[in-house]
């Protein structure tokens, strides 16, 4: 204990001398806790909150936001604290040289980390309380949350966010402190720091684990079990992009963990021709990046997170949107879709006029709510519900649905959909264990009941049709007609037959699908912005933070270059080239992870959204990749060159002596 007390003045002196490094750690943790606490407060507020019709599930949206914020914060905070400790390698060696034991060095490092982390966690929680109302207001303005939705401060989310951030920071500092405790005293005599053993076994184990989880998650989504699809939203293709974020994250995690192995060959590849060019800036930057792998990885991590997540998520969102639009166009057979006006139902006389048109093929449908649907033959597996977990809307059809939609029956036939029968999606049948020929007991929203024979299991009814379709004649009541599908002969005037456009409107099939897909796409982008926005903003700030920390740690290097004859411009050129190299390396890793996640997205689309006759195009989001890389490069250059230029105003001898 006395030995630890003797190190307190050393800790205080270190805090004063290396204030920039500690400030960087403080900023990283404070912002990370702020993002997590804001998401946690909103998540706590959404308990029992209803989403607007047609909008994404608000609770699930905030859940994904909180998870993504936590994911990005974990890596940025842990790498920043580990980097801050690694910067002090020579100082640690000097402590060992004057008699400090490895245990004392570890406690010194952890003690400093605790002081910074506790203050940062408290500041982050307070900042999160201020940020949460702004996020809630944005969700309301975008239609993702009902009017009046606002954040409600709660203690538990703040405690969890603060404790989580504190734990991550201390874990990062602990791992670095163990390395610091193993520093040899003789290293105090060395001015050169070359990182060795940058891939401990735990990183290899983690990388293999997350790679396995990536494959398992993808396979689970391609062929989900019945229990997994018990939630109706899990069967809805419109929510698939959100679930696909899980395997995106697994791929990013795997690449981050093996980054110390991937960075050196990528750096060598980008600098292969450097020796052929005049000047030493490129060569010095190359050797700096290769010698200090931990520093390179720490500064590249937030850049990689921005580019990798932007490429994966934007590419996936665009691919899913295009696939659902293509599936809708291929599935809709009717040339016209008739929708009601202000009344919410298409009048009977308008339907009669449409049916009288030359060559008319009219199929009408109305929404009917099912509060229960159970099979008389119980084939339930563990974890599967016996009845509908929540009320679901079905479609009561009058006419032949096959004239309106190209639907593929995985079992049974839609030709038998007449009388007291029912057709359901194949996914729903899988959840409840139903088979063609089973008798299902249906309970409607008005309390009436009916026994229906299952005649067809249809592939991919959603998102354009409900999962339950019954003939109108199977219901005791007459459901209002909410939509009609019309095919007509040559010369038929559909608009004239409808008459007053406030009563009902006719839209061509392609235009109707495009309008539906436009809303779906809007909801998808709102979801992605809500999930990724706070995390990416935090990562962008982390780029500035880590670059400033890295530059502040290299003041003695700048002085050495100046004393050996380098000009200020040449030193700044070295800094710029090294920064460019870091961003380029991170962009290459981001491209790698995007290649993998886009391939996984194509597999998921072809198995969960498109019919077997269609295939998804493999396309990379070059605009998103280039745009995110450009933003990161501008921020990184600004955050490295400005501090370097300010530092170069000090005389080189003063920098070497530590007088700044």
C-alpha cells in the first residue's frame, strides 16, 4: 500500500503532462455513455408505446438504436483507453527502472483510468438526458413515433449506461495495464517503440467466435425456425433489413478483432511504390504506421466503423428496397388497383359499374381482423404458440385471387379457396404446425367464430397482402370492400366507370406497387437513420478525438524530425501522408466487410423475399462508401494537421525536453 501511495504524485504529474491523452479518453467515454443513456431513456419510455400505423415498431427501433450505440461505444471506448495507456510505454519503462513493480504499474494505470472514467460516465449521463428529447422530437417529425412522444428521465437506464461505459473503459485499461506491467526497464533507454505480439490469443478466439456467429445468424435468418417466427413482425419482409443488422455487426466485429493482422499487409500494399518517389515523407509515414500497429489500429477503428457500417447498412437497405419493389411488380397481376376515397370503403354501385366493363375481371377484398386462429390437430413444438399472439388482419376475398396476384402455393391450391376455407402464408403454417386439410377454428374481431379448412400455404404473402386470406362467403358478416383488383378489355374506361374521384380511385398496378414501395423505403431509411445515426455521429467525433490524441503523442517525433533538418512543411507532409494511409487502410477494411455483408444480404433476399424464379443483383454501394471515406478523410486530416501545426510553433529543443 505504501508503494502505491508513493505513486500518487507520479499519477498527478502524468495527468498534468499528458492532459491531451486523458482528455481524449474522457471525451470518448463521455460521448459513448451519452449515446447509450439517451437510447436507454428512450427505450424505457417506449415500454407499452404504440407505433403509428404503417410505421416501424417504435420499441424495436429504439432497441436496435440502443444496441448499435452500445456496440460502437464498446469498441471506441476500449480502444481509446488502451491506446492512451500504450502511449506511455517509455514512461512505464522508466518507472520500472526506478524500482516500480509490475503490480504497482498496473494499479497506477487502473487508478488513473478509474478517475477519468467515473467523471466521464457522470458527464455522459447528464449529456444523454439532454440529447434524448432531441432524438424523440426527430422520431415524431419523421412519423416513426406518435405525436406527444417524449423522453421520460429514468434512473435505471442512466445507471446501466454509466456502469456499462465504466466497465468497458476499465476492461480496456486493464488489458493495456497488463502489457504495461510487463514492460522491461531497459526499454526506458529506447526512443523507438515497435509493437510486438499485437494479436494475443483472446483476439483470435473472439474473431473465430464472431465469424461463426455471422454464419450461424445468416443461416438462421435464411431458414428460421417456427419458434423464431412466432412474432408476426419477424415474418414481415419489411422488418428483414433491421434483423440483417445482426449479421452485419458480427462481420464488423470479426474484422475489428483481426485488424492488427490485416493492417500491415494493407499498408504495405498501399505504399508499395513509395520508395520510387522523391522525398522521405511517404517512407517515414509507412514505417511509422508499420512500427506502431496499435496506434494505427486505434486510429483506424472509428474510421473503419463509419465506412464499414455505412457501406453494409446503406447497401443492405437499398438492396432490400429494390427486391421488395421487384417482388411486388412480379406478384401483382391486375392491371388496375381500386382504392376507396374518404369513406374508407368502395361503394357497391361503383363495383357494379366496374364489373360491367368489357372483359372485366374483378376481385374485391376487405380487411377482417382475426383475434384467434387455432388448429384442431395440435402439432405444436416447444416454444411455439397455440394461438395468435396478437390480433392479425386478414383479407376477405370475393372473386378469384389468382387473377389479381401471381402467388406460389407451397402446398395445396388457391383454386380450392371457396366456401368455408382459408389460405395462410407458409411461414405462419410453419409456426403453428398446420397442414393442408386441417380444420382451423377462427375467432373474428366482432366475436363471431367459424371453422375453416386450410386449402393452401402460400409463399411470401407479405408485405402486400396479409398472411390470412378467406373467401367472403366464409364469413357470417359482410366486410367492407377496402380494395379491388381489376382487369379489363380493350377500350374500357375505368376512370369514367368510377365517376367521382372522392369515392374511389383507380391506379395502374405498377404505380400502386411503386407508391407502396416508396412508403416502405421511407420507413426503412427512417429506421436505418434512427439506428445508425447516433452511433455514426459518435464514431465521427471519435475520429477527431483519436487523431488529436495520436498527434499529441508524437510531439517528440516532430521535434526529432526538425532537429535532423526537416522543415515544418515536411513534418506536416509526413502527418498528412500517415493520416491518408490510416484512412485508406480503414476504407479497404470497410470495403472487405461490405463485400461480405452484401453477399449475405443477397442470399437472405433470395430466400426470404424473392420467389425462386427471381434473383437479386449483387451491387456495392459505391456512393456511400466513397462519401463516408471522404468525410472521414476530411475530419482526420483536420484533426491531425491543426494540432501538429500548432505544436510546430514550439522550439524543437523545448519539445524534446517536454516544455510545451
